[in-house]
C-alpha cells in the first residue's frame, strides 16, 4: 500500500480534448499509470495517477487546465473474486468511507492489479490496512458453487 498523488483535471467535454492532454504528457515522457473519466455534462472530470505528478501539474497548468492534486491509496490486490469486497469490508468495519475507486494494471506484478482509493480518512485507512493482506479473499476456484438439481423429470414417451 502506498499513498500516491492524483491529478484531477477539469476538461471541456469535446472530442479530442483528452487526446491532446495525453499527447502533451507523452511528449514530456510522463506516463499515465491509472485514469478514470466522469462526464459532468459540459465538462469532464479526469482523475489520473502519473509517473511525475509535479511535472504534469506544471505542464497542464501552462496549457490552462485546472488541476487539483490529492492523495489516494494505491493497493495491489490479487486478481480473483472477493478481493475487492474484502478490502471494502475491512475499511467499512473501521468506519472509513470510500469516496471513489478505480483500477489499473500498473506494475502488474504476478497478476496483481492496483486499485486507487480516495477515502474520507486517509490516516485511519492506512492504519487499518497496515497489517492487512488481501489473502483472506477467496481463491479462484474455491468460491461456493451453486448446486444444480433437477426437480422435474420428463416422463418417458
């Protein structure tokens, strides 16, 4: 678990605007490691984690883009059913609200995607998750299976 700097960009919701931002970042060798886009009618709210937040903010503000920096938790989870639920349950039991969450395959070591969470209480979330491992989530293939039974048999013809 790490704390990452997230950029929130407010962009015109028009074709090509996001492409121009991505092109500018790439031209300056800034990698987009995670991204999510929300439609706000005439604007788009783009949240992203990049390889160099400081350089990205400087570049985008030069281009007239409104950028807000915030901290998010970056947590690697196993790629299997129940892992995200176990994380949400752990935070919920500690009364930590998840404001929003999105995922990425950033640095996917051993098939472990990264989820980025904005939480209401970052300090409490870090304390709650400090010794937690997502190993408690059910392993693939070990989830309970529904039992299929035939209630009605066809009469022989």
